[in-house]
């Protein structure tokens, strides 16, 4: 149990379950085979927390830009 919540983008601290904060539940990847324990009790990881829409959008942009699976093909002019 914690005394508060920390933003996963800017690292700002706030009260636990602060109103106006965003909580993003993490979904297990398709590669993971769910166990019987995970099926009964769910994913043990904590949700990602963001203090503002800006922090959420900055995190999402960096996460999408860094996704190597999304980078396919060749760049124009590299031939």
C-alpha cells in the first residue's frame, strides 16, 4: 500500500486515487500464455498513472514512436 500515486511520465506525486488522474490498465501481450493463476486473479501489474492528458499523450507518442514492430519498410531516398 502506498501513500500516493506517481505520474509515469513526469514523475509528479499526488494523493492515492487522485480525482482527475488517468489510469491506464496494461493488457498482457499476445505472446504470453495465460496461466490458471492469472486467469483467476488477473494481471498483477499496477496500472500506469498520468496526472494530465498532456502526460498521457506524451507517453503514448514516445511509446508508439519507439515501437520497433511498427517500423517496417525502407525510407525514401535510401536506395
